[in-house]
C-alpha cells in the first residue's frame, strides 16, 4: 500500500509541476509577443497558417515604458488597466532586479523586460489565474489520490 502511495505522489507531483511550468511558459510567450511591437504601436497578432497555430491561451498583459530617469510612460490599452500605486511598485521592483524575466510574488505579477538605449519596456501579467488553476489541479489530484488509495484499501480488505 505504501508503494502505491509513493507512486501516486511522484506521478501527481510530476503532473502538477509540468502543468505549472507549461502555463508559466505560455504566459512569457504572450508577454514576449506583446513586447515585440514597436514603441507606440498596438500589438497585432501575426496571421499564421493552420498548421503553424499553437495552442496558447489569451492573457491580459500590461505594457509600460520607463526612461532612464525612472519616468513611467504608460502605453494606452483599452483592455488592461493597472492601479497607479501597484504600477509604481511593480516598476521599481522590476528596474532594481538584474533579471529580464521573473515574478514579483508579493504583487502576484509576472514581468518581462527589454532594455533599449535610453529606456526600458516592461510587460506585466497577473499570475493569479496561473496560481489558482494550479491549486485547483493539485486539489483535484489529491482527491483522486485519496479515492484511489481508498479503492486499493477496499480491494485488499475484501
């Protein structure tokens, strides 16, 4: 019985870890696509042929530019808004780090930044959906694991 429990834990951990990693990678791909638009231009998706299409989910991305003086230049967006205080905190934390991508766990944001001469463009994405869906998957796998253990216990007793 303990062997079954160990196998279930390893399999469920692998499934959860892979799911989280794939969703995070998709989020970075969406942010990368958003950053590839030239300054001042609204992001337009590239038209792909049917066999080139990948399964990616839509993710709201907020893009902002920051000059070398630290002045925040917001890019207008009809679909995504960000609170001024949250934006200021996120930009400060992102500019301080040497990383080009990562997460701001205290703000529950993912970021991706590209540095250019005289300014930096930063894309932010809310990771609440990513975390919520991962937690739901883990909860479902725990329930499935408990039911499987109960089934094996019942079969061993009978």
